[in-house]
C-alpha cells in the first residue's frame, strides 16, 4: 500500500500541475535569474513545506472523523478538486513574485509557497493523506509530483508549454480525481485497502 500511496499522489498531482499558474511562474523565474539549481531547489522546498502542512491537516482529519465521515470528506474533496481543475487559473504569476532581493532560491521559495498555498495541489495532499492514511508516502508523492511538473518549465521555458495539450491534460486529471471521488463515496476502495 505504501507504494500506491506514493505513486497515485505523484501521478495525480503531476497531472493537476500541468498547465497551472506555477508552471508559468517557473518559466518567469528561469527567465529572470537564468540559473537552474537554485530555482529547482526553491520549488522543491516550497512544495515540501506546503505538502507537509497539508499532510498534517489530512492526518488530523483521519484522527478526528470516523470512517463514515472520512469517506464523505475524502469523496467530496476529490470531486471538488475535479471541478476545481476545470476552472482556469485567473491569478497572474507576477502577483506571486516577491522582490528579487532574496536571490533565485529565496524568491522561488517564497513565490511558490505563496502561489501554491490553498491551491488545488495542496488541497489534494490533504485529501490524499486522509484517503490513504499514509502521511509520508503521500507527502513524498505530492511533493515530487509538483516538482516534476514544474521543473521542465525551468529547463525549457515557454517552448514546452506551447506544445503541450494543456486542456486535454487538465481534463484527464479532473477525470482521475472524479473517479477517485466517486469510488471513495461508494466505499469501493475499502475492500482493496484504498
């Protein structure tokens, strides 16, 4: 179960991040600072901080709600994320970009932490920790998924974004969360340890 609790969050968060404002933010940071390692490190640390916080909330939900309440919270959360994915981002990444006086790492860390706070990937981490009841594998998966989805922007800039079928990827991610939501509400995963 630990492998599944790592791989599913990694996949769904990586899919959910494709076409997100954070990818545009990574493009902008790479263009501004023209360095790779500090930006990638900043993305990773910001994702880790956000998802540790989200994982703690998910673990609290597991401890607080009974099995029936948890099933409804997780199922409803997954369905809400599926719908949320279908709403285009309106926030301009420039608004999340702090002053460059913090250097490439500090600016990236602050910008990503602020941009992703309360975002669908952080909410996904809450729901996934509650669903799998596995804090570390889920946080590792969501953190790596967010990092993997944003790092190509650092390396390839807007050339890659123009070639990706962002709408199709978003629809697939919304579909995955929708299926997870319906399965959780139906209690289908209980027989399989989901």
